[in-house]
């Protein structure tokens, strides 16, 4: 049977010495958010065995890769609507070394971002080729946090683009406000406001309703709202958003938008794709 490939200021002496293996690098939020949002099933598992597939079962595999049929013991279903059996199987493409050797996977604890295979409860399909991730405390905690954020009643919608932008000049020289309306997948209102006050740095905030609340602030980095903006907004304000503005107001709106993009920072996926 052919298997379909998964889509896969103190002195040095005074400073405390930190063991190298105690330094934990946080996984890239955007990369894991991509996976969580794409995966109906998220599984904590330990690999039991892997078998190399050949012939038609390995069609389309790159020369430096191998396709495996992997069996894994389920430790926990972190997210999913249907129960899983104690043991599942899936197809995984892995790199081989210069000698053609496969990586050792047996007993490896992993996080699987997958979807069920209709008609076979023991099989799952990875949502991306790299949707098997080594289990670490940091990866597990981040995955669970993102799931909680997505399930929150006030979770921000998916941003699909930029609508109209407006700028109103204030009474004092150098003052004014820019408002930029975003388009979303479910048509919920999302807007960005940038306020300029003479002698102060411009301030911006985001509103998830028709009204901008007092004291609104930019979203914290590595949150779902930050991800929705940083990973969806284009680097420049499109001309189509500025058709109702004068040249001078459009120039200020563009500058204000660039401030927002700089503040958000890059959508770092960590090379996970």
C-alpha cells in the first residue's frame, strides 16, 4: 500500500557560572503559532519505531531525504476533538547524512502537529513536512499557551489586509491622529491608531472593536495579537488605502504606519518552514 507523504558590571570572577546545558532558547513564537493554527490534532508522543519506505511509497522524496513510516506511543492529546488510540502511525521525511544514514528516532519524545486520516483512527498526517518537533519544556509550554490564546473568547481574528487609512491634523503644529482599518477573515473590526503630540514620541495602539479604549497600548511581542499583525501586515501602506487623503496627509500616514511596523518587529519563524 502506498503511503501519501505528509504535508508536511561585576568582574568575570564574581559572575555566577551558568552551565551551558541550562540555557534555554525560547522557540520562535510565529513558527509555533503557524503550526498550532494549522493542526486540528496536537500530540505529545514517544517514537516507538520507524521503517524506511522505498519504491512507490517514497515517490518524490529529495535525494538527501528518506521517507519513514513512524509508529509512536501517545503520551497526551494536547489538542483534538477525537480520541486517539495508544499507538499511532504517520509518514515523515527526514534528512540523511553524507553516508546515507538515518537519524536515530527511537524513544525520541516529540510534538506532532497533525490532522486525522479519515477512516483510520491509528493514522495521522503531519500538517507540514517539519510538523514533528522535538519535545522540550519550552516547546510544550509555548504550544499550550498559543492554544489557550486561540481558544480565548477575545482572540484576535486573522488579518487579511489593509482597508482605508485616515489622518486628521491636530490644532497644534505637529499634532494629529492616523487611523488605519484592517480587513479580517471574519469581518470583525480591527484598527490601528497612531497619535502625535508635540514634544512627545508618537504613540500607537490597536483596537479590536469599533472604539479605541483609553490607555490602549501596542500588543506585547510573542502574543497572538502581535502575531496576527507582525506576520500579516505588508511593509508599506498600500496606495489603495490612501485614495481619500491629500498628499501631505498620506505622507504622514505612511510614516505612522512605518512606526507601527518597526515597533512590531520581524515575524520571526526561526527558519522552521
